[in-house]
C-alpha cells in the first residue's frame, strides 16, 4: 500500500488558515516540464502565485496536483502545479506559513527537460488576480517558514 505524503494535507491546512484569517495565501513552486503556467511568468525556474479565493477560479488542492484558473494580464489561464514542486505556502501579509523540500520527479522515458522561463512577457502586475513575486514573503519578512521533509 502506498501512503500519500503529508505535504498536500499541510498545503490545504495552511491555505484554509490563511483564508480563515483574512490573509492572502501565496504559493511558491518550482517550474519544470510538468508545470503548466503562462509563458513568461516564471523567474529563475520558480513562480509565486496568489491562490486566494478572489484570485483563483475552480481551485483544486489535490494530493498530486494543484489546479486552478486565474487571470494573467487580464486573460484567463489554466495553471497546474505538481504538489511535489511546491516550495512554500504563506500569508502575503505577514509571511507566516510553511516551506517544503522539493521532491524528485519520477523519471519518464520521453521527458524533455524544459522550463517556462523563455518568454519575454512581463510577470503579472499587482492589479492582476494572480501575482508573481520574488519567492520571498511580502516586505522581505522572513524566518516564519518551517521546512517540512
């Protein structure tokens, strides 16, 4: 019997806590060939997204995959992030949340390694519902994230 990691459960719990407290949940993730994000939104192989209820539509925080729709530059786009790629989930307002170790992807026979960093499009502006940021909590506050193995 295969057991599911605690990671997706912790992601759901931190997300629910953020929303219940009136905070904006931000998700930081590594972008790889299994990640679906709009071209040009990843920076240095990572992306930070606002995953709050006002920024996402049809958010599904699954055990293997996080999926939702969000607006980037005013255009609705689909997003899919493997749970194994999630680096952190935290509240934008105070930086409280949780950091995670990256889990290795299972190799696939025909996998081409490609990232979504290539485009020259700008990351979404703060007026967009899905925010891309530096990967650090807002205001440079740090030290509130706990690494979970």
